[in-house]
């Protein structure tokens, strides 16, 4: 899912008119993805210990 998204964003980045908008979106997306990964890791550790 994330790889497909990255490919889409890269394609859009190549189009000059979308550059600024995509940059904002990618920054937000990276932040969201990082948070999601952190949450998943936390839940995984809790589930393993339970």
C-alpha cells in the first residue's frame, strides 16, 4: 500500500504544477506513516508479552 502511494507521489512530483501540493502531502503522509508504524510496534510488543 505504502509503496504504491510512494510511486504515485513520485510520478506527481515529476509534474511541475503539482510539486508544492505533493510536497505538503508527502510530509503529512510520512508523519502519519511513522505514527502508524510506532503504534503497530507498540501493539505488537504488548500482544507478544500478553
